[in-house]
């Protein structure tokens, strides 16, 4: 999968309204609190974040994080996703999306958007 190639020009930081990841320091911070992650939990989160918005197939995650080939049948990925979601707390469903039968997708946090109306009732602006 071309999108999962290692490159030297990958960003070293990820930041949104709640989550900060320093890939060089291998550290994740959620709402100003350092997350306590196992090595595999961090590797999984980092891989998903580096490919934010992309669907990452189960097979690619199992190969890149655990070194498992497609012939291996295991629930370890699902267990680690469940643990990551628990540690992401109220943001879990916003950040990690299950693509049934395919894999997972990390979605950057987006605050709710509200349309502002003019006195005439027409929207002034809508954030996307």
C-alpha cells in the first residue's frame, strides 16, 4: 500500500484541540495529560495518526505493528484498539473509526461547527 511507505519527510508532531503526539519523543498527550501507553498501543496510535483520514487495512496494521502476516488470525488488533479507545476517553469515537470488514481510520478532532445567521435568517458563514 503506497500510503504506508516510510518517508524521511514525515512530520514529527501531531496536534489538534485535544491530542498532541511527538513522534520523535514517542509521547502522546491528551488534554494536557501524558497518556500511559504500552509500546504496541503507541505504535498503533502513531501509525493511525500518521495516516489520518486514510483507511488503514487490518492486514497492514498487523504487519506494521506486530509483524504478523495475513495468514495469522488474531484478535490482538481489536484488543489494542479497545484499549486505545478507553485511554482516549470521551474522544474515542471521534478519533478512531472502525471500517467494518476493512480496518480502522484515525480522524483528527473537529469541534462542532455552528452556522451563524444574519438578522434576515440567512447563514453568514458555515465552517466545514
